[in-house]
C-alpha cells in the first residue's frame, strides 16, 4: 500500500493545550499538502481555520473533550457553535461514568442530540476504549449504531492508552453496517496504520504519519 493512500484517511491532529495559531497553520498546510482526510484542531481555532483553508480541507474539532463529563446541553452548544464556525466533522466524547452506571438510554440520547446538532455533518463518537470492559465496548457499538452516528472512535489520545488492533477488530465485529471505525491515539508508524486499515479502520487520528512523510519528503513525491 502506498503511503499517500494511508494519508487519505488520516485526520491530521493537533489538540495540545499549548497549540498556537502558528502551530495550527502548520497542521493545516501539511494536511492540505499531503491530502489528509481532515485537520482535527481545538474548537477555538475552527472559524479562523475554516477561513484559512477556504474549503480545501475539512475542519474537524472535538466536543466534550477529553473527559466527556460535560452536560448534554453543553455538548450540544459546543457542537452548534463549531458547525456555525465552519466545522465539517465533530468528534465527541461520551459520558463514560453514565455508561459504567448503565444509564444506556441517556448515553444514547446524548449522542442523538449531538448528532442532530451536527446538521448533517459527520459525527464520530469517542468511547475511550482503554477505560472500558469488553462488555462496555460491545454495548457502545450497539448504542452508537442505534444513535445513527457515522463513526465510532477508539480514543481521545489523552487517557491511559490509545487504539489497539484488538479493539478495532471488536468494534468492526459489533457495530452496525452503516457505522465506520476511527482508530486514534498512539498510531506512530505506517506499518501500524496499514494493519489498522486491514482490520477495517476507516479513519485514523494521528499527527505522526504526516510528520514522518514531511521529514522524508525531498520534493520528489511520496
């Protein structure tokens, strides 16, 4: 598999608390140059970023990030604000405590409300697999499917660990046919990325793959 084919499904990501507009511009420039699927950036920069890329690149941002325990009303407001500012993709974090309390209907309803606030834009639901039991991961596959979200996503990249091959396989085995899988967190090589893709990953959240290409690109293509 060619590296450019891998980059086409990468959400080139910068969510560090210290990210400056200069840093964001570098992410946007690189994502456009290497034809990434999107740039995933903090919500505060969405409007500026959307104006900067002028429709050449989808802008993605995160909601309820990274812990997921915002109220549903806050998550809905964050989503509406991001969409109005030009975001085309939304990655939201579930309320993990509600899931562990088995408040399944509330978890599903929250996803439904955020999805409605997306107004037809893509919603990816982050379940933070490293904090869940296998039973909880399977339940979230069911909930995300029922809620109608476009993607289920493994991780924020801010918790105890990121995506694993085992979790992606489990998610592909249990989500509905209309739900895609995004692997994120700790994806640091093209070899790992290709294995995630072989297992059925539809999107990859990482900054490292573009950086690898950028550091080896001598202007002769990739």
